[in-house]
C-alpha cells in the first residue's frame, strides 16, 4: 500500500521564494509527478523537463533515446525520496531552466481504507512565473514592467502577456489560490 507523502516544491533561483506544499502517493511515477508539478506550480507543460537525484538524471527523454535505466516512468516518488528531508531536483524548460527543489517533508500511511492517498495542494506562496519569460533573470524584469504603466516596456509586455498593449488586466506576483490549484488537480485526475 502506498504511503501518503507531503512534498514541498520551491523555485530555487527567486526571492521571495515561490513554493507549494502538496500530498501525493509514494508510488506516483515520476512522469505523473511531472504533471502534478505542472498543476501545482501553474506551468503549462509546454517544455522538456528532468528530475535529478543522487547525481542521476530521470527523464522521459531517456525512453525516446532508447535508454532504459533512467526512464522517469519506471521510477516512483518513493524510489527517490525515502526519508523525511530527502530532496531531488526538477528542472522545467531547458531554455529558461526553472530549477525546483523537491523535499519530502512528511510521510505517513494512507488514511483509513484508502489504498491510494489523494493528491491535493495544501499551501503555497506567490504566483507562478509565465512561460517563456526568460527564467529567473527575465521574471523580475517582467514583473517590474507589467506592474508600472509608465515603464518603457510596459506596453510590449502587456501585449505579449495579455494580447493587448492597452489591457487593464493585471499580473499579481503575490497571488496564490490553493482552491484554484486543487481544481486543476481534480481536472487532471478526470
């Protein structure tokens, strides 16, 4: 029977730190963990990714290359995170190189008659950066430009992000909605 893991994932290169805490079954394959991470962080699953643990790389790309040893579909979260405090690295978008630290913060038996613990977001802070923003260097520049209508790059950023240089919409870098994340997770399970 799978254990219930509580995981904390955080972007490593930004301050203040963008993070999420969520539960996941210990037997979740890494390729499914990738999809869960996309939902909890707010990414769009538009880029390549990889996991790294103990100096080894786990990715779907290994299967495409005909290498079986580290195909992420063959390994579960519990294979790589065994004890509280164990960590692995998740990199999303090899161009922007969003590096995430994943830490096992708690593990416990599945509750009651559950054979598979639920996947649920418990907490988090700050908005996920937009896709293709230029990584940890481009994101602060984006936030500065999109937040200030007098910024010389505001219209360009508004057109890129909202599709309209005169948009009245706003990007709130402090926004995090746990209910929205859990709706994405539920939709993913269907």
